[in-house]
């Protein structure tokens, strides 16, 4: 049976591993590389679906663990899925709940069967198994679902534990594929695990390649490991994955990381960062810099957050006004979130354009100069980019 | 140009008219101005506000919430409304206090009137106020006034409130004139729940009648949630006696989060201008207004709102209100979804509720006006 997902590479960078793809999903056709804002509880932090669309965003994330707890599958089924419930016409991706094993570790207990969580809301125990995760994700109805995986912190030292987690994740993938009830409308991505061990990552990828799936996620990273380890794991994971299928790098959303990881051949990214940081009054600007708008330097700064940004916030509001309202009024959160989502979307669009016009290396160099105006680049960026044939110092004076 | 031009079209049970703020499009009364805090209608970005009303629309921006913006607006050199992202021609009315925050009693003295800005309390003098107004350049503002008159306050307090308010008005008008400010001055009628004091306040105020653009009937509540519980019977006698003494030719404002039942009575009694803080209060409390007002007299029967965080809405897949034309209802957001957002404390709950409640509250005023024209 054909997957309800059609991916084809539209353009390839002739220098790096970057590519532009067209990802056709049941609810939207998405251009990759794409950043997917995170709407954990079936809402993107105060924004109306229409406001999300206005930022040229047509694929967002929701969270299985949270939605399984509240409102639960019964309500989701009655609402005929999350798209309808939250009035979002475009594409959705759900993570599996695996990540919460790490983030809510103290509430969980792990066995081969699944993870037992104690709900922080009502102290109820729930057992999240691969089957249960699929049941919730089928009720949500996202265009792309994630398998439940055994997520261990990327900081863990115990190789045996990492290996066990990787192997268990593959077993859980098979159970997930078996339990998936909506194969004509929803896709299931397996997740490449293996921690920071290249050989385990390789074994994992090989096992996943034996399964019939629509795309792949690269997991177990962005958990506090060194950037050096991070980029190497991303790089070798994309090497093992087939060119003709989309690759989703989980939990990445800083501008610099997006540029590097697009160069390493990743197609999809997600992160709570742009909207979370907005709630604290931090606005994203060129080069991935942050304006902490609550600081008094902005009290008489009558420019928009970003001069050429087309978003409603930059069209109507100044930094000075936002300075007086961030951390006080919800409206300020919404305004900065709108801008930050727009920022991410524009960044990805500029990456795609550069790849299509085959000037991505120049784009990267220009971007990095903006990101590090003093010209001192972190070693991991220099190394990662050198690996895909981009010399950061080349062309600079 | 006069700061406020009021046209009274008709007086029967209540008044119908229109207010033109500094050449703006007429604002029809009885009417509901938008309620803002820190320069925004709570929870609504400008694009979302435009999903409810066509701006420009008169907006009430309480001084306490924008007090700290003084220095910024001064450097900006354009009026407060534009600083807050509103269109240039949008009328801005500045009262002293936020309708949704209770004013603690017992803080006013001869040194001035206490207001609570975000960073804490300040005592405001007429000089302070007029300086702020000279920078903020609103269409109209509330002259300094002491409205701290709880229902059972002492005669001495009543006396202070009334006499100081008359003096403050005099001071504000003087400073206002010296600086040739263009804003309209709204004089507050104080006197709490005492008819004699009210009359005294009116007499004092009317000494400056020609320099005043409208009246704020103040001192019947101290803002905050409790205002929503105010009943007409609590204030009827004093209010009607007060309104009788006021000249007909100027608009009468009553600010606060009044429930629709009270609004109907106040309109009948002859109050012209209100604000939308009640809609916001409901949104903040997880309530969706759902009273009907096809026939306003009947409207006051039955529940006024749905308490959407109650568990039984968890799987209620109906719209908040079947025939409602608001954004939330026409876009198909259900009670169950709003319930989910409330339960998970997601900010979109208040956005969707505010889109609905503000629409509903404004429609309610529209129906009050059309009922008038029919009768």
C-alpha cells in the first residue's frame, strides 16, 4: 500500500547535502527544509489558525502525551480528530510521547511493555505503550506520526542502556506499524536512535531501512550533548538514510542550527524555542539574534522588531511599545510569537531559495557573518560545514 | 474644533445620540467603547480586534496601565494611541483607573489621588495628570478626581471626595487652558450613595460647565470583579436624582464592568457611554456570553453566559452560540475546544472567548439602539 505522503527532491545543493523537497501530505503540500512550530496542546500559544497560516506556515506539531491526557482519545474521536477540533486545515505532525520519558522522567517507569506515567494533573497512572501511542495518534489524525521510542538522555554514559533503548525502539516500531489503524491517511516515521554512538546509529538506521515507512526521524539529540557530538550524529544519520525520503531532525530550532543541519541534509525541524522565548519577551532577528524587549534599551526604540519583516507585529507595533507590554499582557506574547514564527518561516524560505538557485554555500557564509559579526565561529560549525565542503573563511577578507 | 461634539437625537426612556471625538466618525449612543489595558484590548492583537470591530472605534485606555509609557511617548512625539499601534484617527479616552482592577480604599489624601501603575502606587496631582495628558494627547480624559466612596463610608470621606474633586477639576482646567490642550475634559460627578453630596458635586462641577466636554458618573463602585455584581436597585435612587440635575447637552459616561441587566437600566436612566470591560472580565473567567437580546426586555431572563471550564463541556461539540456571527462561532470553534484550552490554561482560550464576548457585548448595545429607534 502506498503511503499518503509524496516526497520528491526539487533541487539539490551541488556543494552540501542540502536539498529542497516537496512534501505532499493529506492536508498540505509542504516545502522542505521546513520548520514546524510546536502546538503542544492543540494550539500554538495564543495564535489563531488563521494567524499561523498568515506566517506561511502549513505544518505544525502537536504532542501525543499531552493530548492523550487532555482532552483524551474519546473527545478527539468525537471531534473527528485534532484538525477539526482546533480548526486547522493544514498539516499536523504528532510526536509519540517518547520525549516525555526524559522530560517527565520522575513521573515515569519503563518496561518492555511501555512507559508508565503518573499524570501530573490528576495523579492517575497511565501506561503508554507503542499500541496506546498509536491509538492516541490515530485519534488525533496527524498527517505524520512518530513511533513511540525508548528515549534516553543524550548525556547518559551507559552504552548498554543506549543499545538496549535502540533495539527496543526498533521492536516498538514493529508493534507501532502493527497497531497503526489509519494507513491510508496517516504516515508513521520511525526514529533513528543510538545516542552518541556512531555504530549504534548505523545499526539502527539499517534496521529501519528494512521496514516500509514514509520518512525518518533522527532522535535522541538536542538533549544537552556537545555540539561536536550533535553535528556528527546528524551527519552520519543523514548519510545512512535514503535520499528519496524526508528526514526529520527532532528538537532543533535555533537559526544557526537550522542552517547547519539543512546543509547536513535534514528536511524537517521542530522546536518550542521561537514561541517559548516570545512569551518571555524575546524577539528573533537576523542572524538568529535575540532582542530581549523587556530591557530598557528598547524603551525609546521606535523601529519595528525587524525592519523588513512583513508580519502584522512589525507592520503595526514598535519595539518601544512591546517593551512596555511584554511580560505583562498576553497580547505582547501573541505579538512576539507571530513575529518569531514569521522569522523562522522566512529563514527556511531563504534557505530553500538559496538551494534552488544553487548558492547555498554563499548563503551560509553570509548568514554566519550575521550570526557571528566578530568573525569568530564556533569550532563545531566550522567543522560541520567543512564536512559538507563549505569553508567558512573562504570569501571573507 | 471642539474636542467632543454630542448630538442628542431623542429622549424617551433613555437617550439616543452620537458623539464625535475630535472629528472622528460618529459614535452612536447608547454605545460601548473598547476597553484596553496597557494600550491593547486584552488578549486581542490589532488584527484580531479587527475581526470584531472596524477600527477606528473609541477606546478607553486607563492611565494607570500606561503611566510608565510617558517618557517613551514623549520621545515618540505622537499621541499615545499611535504609540500603542492604533490608527491615527482612533479616539482615545483616558480615565484614571482600570475597570478590571479593584482600587484599594483609603489611599487618597490632600497630596493627591492614588493610582496603581504596574510598578506600584503613585499619588497623582493635577499637575502630574495634565503633564501626562499633554504628552498622551487623547481625545478626552478624566480630570483628576477622588472616587473613593465605599457604600458605608463616613461623611468626612464623602465630603473630601466631593470637595477635592471639584477643586481638582478647577486645577486641571486651569492647567489645561494654560497649555491650550486639545483634549476634551471629562468631569467626574462624585458623592457616593448620598444624594445631597451628589447634588453638591454637580453644583461645583457646573461652575465650569462650558469648559467640560462630558460627565463621568463615578463613585458607585471601586472597579474589579465586584462591579459585575452591582445591581440597579443599589444605585437607582441616587443615580436618577443625579442624572436629573445634569445638563442634557453633554454625554454621560459610566465606566466599569457592568452586567447586561444593569446596562439596560443605566441606558433607560439616561447614561450614554460605556466600556467593554465586562466582556473581558467574562473572557478572563472562562465565560462565554450567550444571552439573547432580540427583544431586550425579555433578554434579561435566563443565564447570561456559559461557564466553559465546567467538565460537562468537555465533549460538547456545539458552537458557543448557534446563530452567533462572531469569529469564534463562524470559524467553528466548539465549546469542547474552548473547554480544553481553559483546562490546559492555553492563552488561545481567552482569545477565542474575547472575540466572542466582545462581539456579543457590542451587538447587545447595537440592539439597544435599534430597539430605541423602533419604539
